[in-house]
């Protein structure tokens, strides 16, 4: 018989709780999940949220699709199965940071409802705040910062979200932004107005 | 052609640096890697290090074999390949926390030199501090807190470290402790004396 899961004893009672970490940091953890097409502006938004929160003394961690894929998920490709495992691992890592009291800013295309549902389930619905950067497809394609849309149009990339792979919009996002209608700065300001009351430290909580 | 790694653009320049996080936290990040046999006392030591550091205002994160295996690594077993992937993922997660300025306390049997070498390479040698809890095998077996040695002796668990799977001691650990020769409290005190100077905030660094 192989050693199996029945022999794993999670030992949470000995390590410090999320509440103790939040008391130390004087903040409340949340996962801000910024999603949208390539070129929608989500990476810039995530970086600006982090910068603004940092300047206010909040400890944050950006988890970014590209950065995660160069480390933890460097053994995953872009098949459906690997994309699901990609999001699962990211959600588990986000949860570790959340349990440590941090504000996590996830920044992922995360095109499917199913994958985001999985992330929400792992992280917990009260801590999972979806921000949908709903910039029109044609605007994203015309920006084409990384030249990926061109490559996808030329057939050099398959399964590219928005071209030959669907983006399923969230049903009830925490917030929705269109960066062709408002500046990134205004978008970030709107996000902060909704986020700050949730992360501000309340000692009696 | 599938989308491949050449299309991944790590975007570290926009997100905050480790130094900025360390300045916020007023501490320097390190990975304290506590290793040893099942029953050696490493989990208790890890939990006590965290508690002591927390009381001094340091932000820490315990990464524990069992806890990680119930989340991020819940799709891994105990084959050689899965054990290596287990340590690789843990090291990548530790690195994410390290880049956020935290003090990570890893607590893993991590029996092979090869796996620990991989972890050191991912984390970076200057930040990877091995603490070898070198409690004699017979003491660990006699404690048998989880009843695992008994099951291994009865052949109900295979590849159990110390019985039918080797433990390869570290060549030059940062520290070595034998919990049959000193109390856990004294061991933790010795560890703190060596760790504190490394994590104390030096603003000019």
C-alpha cells in the first residue's frame, strides 16, 4: 500500500491564523482578480493598484499570468487541461497569501467561467473580487502591445483568447471597467474607492 | 504552432520590488528550511520560530509538507517524480513570498540532496538557510506521533523515509540540532540567535 492522503494531517492549529497576521499588518486580506483580454489594460491596472495600495501602507502581492508561468507553472502549456491546472495552482497560491493577510492582485486573462468558478471555490467567495476589464476586442487587437494578435491572425498561435478561443464574461463581477471609455487612472481610482473599505483594518473584526 | 514560452514576457519592472516590500515591512526576507525525519520535531520547531518572530513583529509564512499537500500539491503522490515536483513547487512559492519580503519557514522531510539543491537554486543560495533537525532515528521512531513508523514497519506504507527510503543529510547546513540532546525551546532559541541578525531591517541595504 502506498502512503496516501489519509496519512496527511494538516496542522493548522499550530501555525498562526490569518487573523493574527491581519492584526500584525493592520489590514484585511482580499484577492482582487483582474481579468480581461490580452491588451485590455489589466496588467497596467494591476500594477497601479499595487502601487497605490503600497503608498497607503498596504502589503500586496501581484500574481501575474506571465510571471507565474516563468516560475511555479513553467511546466504547463496552453492545452485546456494545463490552463485549468494553471488557474488551480494560482488560486491555491493566492489562498496561501490570503491566509497570511495579504492583498493579492491576480492578473489573468482567465477566459472561462469554469476556471474562475474553481478559483472562487478555492479562495472563498467573500474574498474573491472579480474586476472585469471589458475593453472592446477591436481596441485590444489594435493595441497589440506584444504582437500576439498579429501572430494569432497569421495562424502562428492557436487557442488565442478572442480569436479562436472564447472569452466568457463574468455574470456578476465585483466591478466592470472599459478602458476605451475611461482612463486607466480613473479606472484605478474607481477600484480603490470600492476596495479600500474592505481592506481597512478593523480591530474588532 | 502552439503558443509557447517565447511569447511569455515577464513583467517584473512594473510590479514592486522585494526591496520596496522589505522597506514597508521593516524586515528582510529569508527562507528558513527546517528538514528532518518524521518525528524529529521539525513541525514544532517551525511553529515556534513563527510564533517567536511574530511576537517580535516579523511577518512570516510557514509552508508545511502536509498543509501544502492538502492544497497546491493535492494532485501529487509520493513517487520519486512527484516528490521532486512537490519540492519544486514549494520552492517556487517560497520564492514568491521571499520576493514579497516575508520570512518563510519551510518544514519538510525533504530527504534528498538533489531536491534540496533544486530548492536552493530556485530560491537563491544567500536566502536559503537549511536547519537540519538531526534527531536520532530510534528516537523519532519511538515517538511515532502519527503512527506512521508502525505502519511502515508493517509494510502498510512504502518508501517511508528512514525505513525503506534514505535520508541524505545536508553537507553544510546553516544549523544542526538534535532534539534528543537539547529541548525544543533551547533549539529554537539557538536558531533565533542566528536568524535575527539576518532579518533585522537595515534601511541602507
